[in-house]
């Protein structure tokens, strides 16, 4: 390392870097430089960002690849330090132009160093996203700006090789790119889910303010039509207020209306949600308080409608008509004999339909909590219900993700809100005293330093100003608004320091031999220990629970803590203790099953008097205490086993180690019951667990079934029961000359095993190593690692699997049928069935796939399939494969329609399918269809979208808004929170959450397991599991069952974006090309 540092010192550019900072940068790097020859491409545009590069010698060219000619951005020489800061995919390509030596620096490590030392590093680094943003803004328009992106979509085909699809890659990870990735993710499993761009265009044609106003007009017209008596002159304090409503009556009316309109499709709206809906309308001046108060109150307080409506005069005349008879509930009965005289045609066409009303209520119930959140933050006195809402909002703030539950709850009591209107407004100057900690809720700010100008930009979810509070030092930079109406969460310096002191005071450290072995956090007894939100205060208060939460510890000490403090407090059919459940869900990350079983067995067999010298006889009391402790230890282990299998269900018995451990403990309990009294209950308990094991073995000992038959989902596939490692796929395997054999491949076989099997099949004689290679329909190649399992389920929809020698890989190409599918003889599946039937059968099929998928498969997928031998996430592979299939099916169907009329009908039908999918709580179909219609190959067809009716367009805009990534996908989370299980969730977003949690938090701190990270992971896994029904009902109506299921289980699709764009241009040619003719 010293030699490397000395060499860097001789390079002029970097000689001014301090030794401490240079060593910090190189801390995680290999001190032997990589040497590469001329012409080698270090990375290509779109590759996952994994490293920063410190160039020691030679030259590297940064460029943008184009079909005609590459666009050179910049050449970098010795001493250059280049890479991406906050973009998960490389924004340009890099090619060695002179033989080079360089050091690779881990992306996550470098960004962590940069975040702390940006002011010192800025002059020495080359940030590639800055280079490409300058070029794209000048030459092509900003690729992350949707408004400009719409204007330049006509040129997208030329750039298609550089775009990335929002889908799921061969590793099952979401490929969903955005303007700024909240966390840099490394490795093959990296991905991000943020504002979509590239080949997807989410138009969101209606602004948020327009949608609020529209929802307000719908509610106003409904009130004027159904309950005009709610609006009348009111008198208070000797003053008359004309045409007003009462806050408490407004809540009651909206609650009744919501129940009537939404029915059983969602959970009933709470009183708090109803207040939030009116608060939203109050914030946006749709209604107002008669004395201009800013908080909506469920009291005898007066409000009136502010927005103008062309139908106001009609409704006013109607309400005062002598033939209108008031109803007891405050509504009206139409007493006219001639309805045409009461409801003119222009009024009838503008009255809200049931669908309009449902959409308006759903939208307001989604955005209402956000308005409540801002209103609460402006108050200092907050009720318990308000504190709970603030706490739940803080759970989704990126800057607070690493904080403990107690700290977040403390912050909920003191955190404030600020909004600043104008670009350029300075929050504080460099050198000012630190008074507050800021977290960006919406918008962005520029960070500038004297003499250097703007050094970086912070965005939603980022925080700043904390260092000055911790060190009691002046501000190190100037912060100015980059966007209008930027919103902040603010924590005062005194509250910040008090919480820091409280954290230390409430932290308990258990030590052995002078080292921490368990770190606990004392929590207030009024805080619920469960991670689930407290929906209603009317339920029975929970029983007293432990008042300490585990923050970190040695694995064996956490096992002991679970057994000693949590098991005895657990009762049958009782709500599971959160720490206990978190431990069971996440233990495989830090403690494999075999080690956990060893600890459990040692605890089962422990003797509490082992320290007593055997020659000294124990008293009767000591003997009795020792005996009781031994029995208690055995009972705790058996209870833990019961909870373990209860939490993991059938998937627990797929673990051979845990499976055999049940038999081992059963034998121990049986043996102990012969010589120890009071073991009858424990033996009975253990016997029931063993019976569950035997029942599970009968289910899991079935014959192998075929899951995929030459890439087609088989009718023999076991869903809703899980795919087992013994199941097979009939997979065509090609060699370089496109000859192929179909092999039956067991899913637990590694890529090396499959390659050896193919070698024998093709009778390869030499001993040269063979590789398994996926060739996608786009021509992209993916080489599977030797230890990869379940290879057939990882393949893309139209991909081919090759076995090849290393020198053959570059020559592998696509096969003809990968890109010449369907078009001449294509018959649309959508034309055969109704939208309702399609949505219903899709939901049934997806529910089966979802029920078969275990939450532990998410951990296996995100952390690394090779990290968990014996665990095969094939069910998750199939589920994610299906998401891509429905998405590309939607795009394919639209583009292959025979004429414009059929294309428009198909577009309407897909939007209807999405509507029914939402009603069926099949969010996988809902978002797959929405993203399929958002593919640029479809969204660019302006002639098609212009013919779509306004109501359909508005409905589609609502679906697009649910993909809004702001506030950590708050719109989607609010949607899910209003649904009761069973729900088929948007699994790519859960994978994104899990990836960011894993990559953004260390698993170990000073040798101790970071259990705060485990708690966050367990919360994600819980949300996955809570979407499942307690009783699986996948029965299907007998009418046309077989034929319909066959049609919807397998779609033939085009997944090559270039081919989709070719079809799109055949339908609506490039405007520039037309102009040149």
C-alpha cells in the first residue's frame, strides 16, 4: 500500500490530496493495479455501476455510443479519478486508448467517502453523469426530464441501444432507473426503482393541483345533488355566515358516501382519513374556513366551497324549487313528474358518475394523510393519533432509515415543517451558527462552498446540517433552493441534542471479558412493540411487553436473549413478539440453520449447576431450582421450534437441517420424558410438531414436476404449492452452430452441472471449461456463474441458453425465432375474452404464483443466491418472469393490432383490465399493464392516444400516478394500506426496498450483528407475507376453465425493444422521416 501511495504522489494531479484522505479512498481496494491493453472497454453505457477508477498510467476515452459514430465526451489521463456518484447505471462508456494501469475503488465505499469529504475531493474527480448531462441537455435534451423527453421521443429508435427497460432482470431484480438513485447499489443483483425513464414515458397529463380541484368539483356536485341542505346560512357569535357547512356534518356525510361508493373493495376509511381528505381540499383552496383557519376540525365549525362551478346556478334553483321534498337524512327527493325539466341534458352529462365519485374519493383518501402530516408538523401539541401518523410517515424517509424505532418516535414529537417558495432562497450561509437539522421532503437544494461554487445537489430524502449540530461548529457550506416550493422537515438544535443524550442514556450494553456482546435500547412502555400500525384505539389494549429492544449483539447471545426473555411471554394464538419474529425471519443472514440448531441443542441440554463443584452436595432447594430451570430450558426450545415452523410454514420443512433437527429434539424429549417428571406437556407439544413435520413430508415428497417446458409455463407446475429443488425444466440448450438438444434440468443443479450434462450430450471430448451463456433477443449475452442454480427459471422470455467455450462466447448470436415471432399469423388473446374475464383469470393465476413464493426467497435473491446453499428461489423467478411477460404482452398486443380501430379498442380494453385488476387487488397485473402501455413504442403513438376518451385518459393518469416514486413511493404504499388481504403486491418494489436496506446498512458493527438492519428487513418480509390470505382460495369458475387458463398462463410476446420500435414506426412514422420525403 505504501508503494501505491508513493506512486500516486508522483502523479501531479493528486499530490495535493492529504495522506489521510488518500488512504481512506484506497482503504477497500486491491493495492496491485489492474493492467489493460489498448482497445479494452472498461464498461458500457447502461452497465451497473460497481467501481470508481483511479488511473495510474495510460489514457481512457469516455464516450457515448451511437450507431453511426461514437460521441467523444472526454479523454482522461494519469492521475484521473472518474466514475458515477448517484446513478446506478453508467451514463457513458469507457475505452482504453493507451495501455493503462488503474485501481478499482468500490462504488459504495467511494460515495461514502465523498459524502463526507466532497469539498476536498471535488477538484480531483471526473463525474461522468455531469459530462453526459451537459451533452444531453445541449444535443438531445435531458434524458431524465419527462417533459422534454416527450418532445424528443421521435428520435428514440436511433438511441435504443442506450436505453434501459423497466422490468426484472435475469437475477430477478427490478431494472427501474430514475433521475437520481437514492442509494448506490453494487454487483450483479443491483437495481433501483425510481422515476422511470428510457423506453418508458409516464405522462401524468393532469397536474396534482388539477386533480385535487377536479375531485373537489365532483364532491361539491355530489353534495349539491344529494344533500344540498348541508349548505345553508349559519349563525355564530351574533354573526351570520351564508351558505356554509359544518365540519362534523361534512365528516359524517363523506364517511357515509365513501362506504356506499367504495363498498367492500377497500378497508373502511377511518375518521382520521376523512379529516385528511377535507384537509387536502382546505389546503388547495377548494373549501375554506369562514375565518381562514388552516386546520380542518371535526367540530361545529363553518366551511364553504370556494371553487366556482358552471352548475352552481342550476343546483341553487333546484334546491329552492317548491316540489323538492327534504329527506330525513338531509338529502332531497325529486318530486317532479317530468325528469327532463329537472335535469337538462347539459346537467346530466356533467353529473359525476359512480366511477368518477369512486376515483375522486380514492384519490383524496390517498393524498389526505400527506396534508394531515404537514398540518400536524405545524403544531407543537400533538395527540397520540397524530404522533402515530407522523411516526409512520418518518418510516419512509431515507435519511432516517438507519435510526432506531425509539429515536423515530422521539423525532415524531418534535420534528417541524418549513416550506420556501422561490429558487435561490438561502437557508443558511457558510459560517453561520448551526441551529437546525434539515431533511428534504420535496424539491432539491444546491450546496456551495466559498471559492468552489456549487459542489453538489441534494434531493428528496437527503439531509444536511447535522454535522454543525453534533460538533457545535459553524456551517461548512451555503445551502440555497434549487426548485420552487421546496419542503423540509426540520429538527431544532436543542431537540436534536436532547434526543442524542436520551439515546445514550437509554442504551444498555452487556459485556463479557470487557467486550460488548449485546446492546439493548430501553423503550417507553406506551410505545407498541409491534411493527404494525395501530389502526384503531377501540381494540383491547395489548398486554405488557418487554421494555428493551435489541440493537446489536453476538448471534449466540441473541439466541439466548430470545429464549430467556421472549419465549415465556408468548402464548398460543397470541400476537407474535416483534423481535422474536424478526429473528426467525432474518437469522439466515447472520446465522445459518445448522449453527442455530447447535445453539438450541446446547441450550436444551444445559445444566444451570455446572459451575458447582460436584463433590459438594446441593441442598433440596438448590436441587429443585436447578430441576425447574432444566425443564424451563427444554420447554423454551420446543416452543421456539413451534414458533419457527409456524412463522415459516411449509417452507420451514424445505430446510433439511431444520427438518432433521425436529427429529433430533423429539428423540431428546422422548428420552427425557422417561426419567424426568413434568415432561408430559413438553412431549405432547413436541409430538404435535413432529406430526406437522410428517404431514409436510407427505406434501413435499411428491414426484418431480415440470415447471417450464421449453420456456412455456407447464400445466404440471405445482402452484399454489411451492416449486421444489427436485422439480425440472425441459430446456433447449444450444451450441455455437445453433444445434440444440432439449435437456431435463433439475432446479437444484448448478450451472457447472448443467454444462457438464450438455458436454456429455454433445459428446465434447476435450477438457476445456464450458460456460452457460444466455443470449437475449436483443443480442445481449449473460454468462452464468458456475455456482448459479435454477438457471432455466432465470432466463428471459425469448432468451436462448448456450453452452460454449470461452473463445466462442463473442460469436454467439440470436436465433431466427427470437425476433421473428407472431406477426403474420397473430391472433389477439384480448379479442377472445372480456376484460373482466381476463383480469379475473390473471388474478387467479398470479395469486397461485404469489402464494407459492416464500418471503425468504427475497433474501436469497437480494443478498446473493450463492450465499445460501440449498435454497433455490425458483418461485420468485417465475413470479418476476410473469411480471415481465404481462408487461411485454400489453405492448405487443397494441403494436400487432391489424388496424387503428382495433388498436384503439385494445387500448381501452387494457385500461379496463387494469381497472378490474385493481378491484381484484392484483397489483402485479395493474402495474405490468400500466408499464406496458407506458412503453415508448406505445406512448409515442399520438394518433392513438388522441382518440382515447377523457374519462379513460383520466383513469390511466391515476394508474400512472401510483408509480410516482416521490416520498419513497408513497402513493403505492397508501394504496396497499387501504387493501385487506389477499393482495398481490408489486414485488419489484419490495425487492428494491430490500436491496436498498441491505446495501445501505452494514450487517455487522465491531463484530456485532446490526439488528436494526434485521428489523428493517423483517418489516419488508412481513409486508410481503401479510399480503397473503390466511386461507388460500384459488378455485376457478368452471366455465371455460381449462381453455381460459391455457390462454392466460402463457403469452407469446416480443421483448426486443428495437423490434417493438420498428413496429411502432410502421404504425406512426418518425415525423422527421416523413418531413424529409
